C-alpha cells in the first residue's frame, strides 16, 4: 500500500505558520500563510512528488 503524505505535509505547514482556511473541494484543502497573502491547495495525495510540490509552493524545502 502506498504511503499517504497528508499528515506530514500539514504538520510541516503548521510548523511554518500556515493555517487551514475555508474553501477547497472534495479531498483538497486550502491553506494560507500567516499574512494571508499566499494560498496553497493541499490534496490527500499518495505521491511524494505532489507532497514536495505543495511544500515548494509554500516556500518550504523538500521533505520526501
């Protein structure tokens, strides 16, 4: 079974000051930075490439 990176990605986003906001559809969530200037969409993905891309969009280094 493939690993789900959702918990790890959201943990790293929270540590960096990002918060979950209203919006998003289905299994996708909308997260904003502390200044509410940037938005990233976090899917429940089993792909490490997708997880790293979310981190890249958030300005964080690769973790997977």
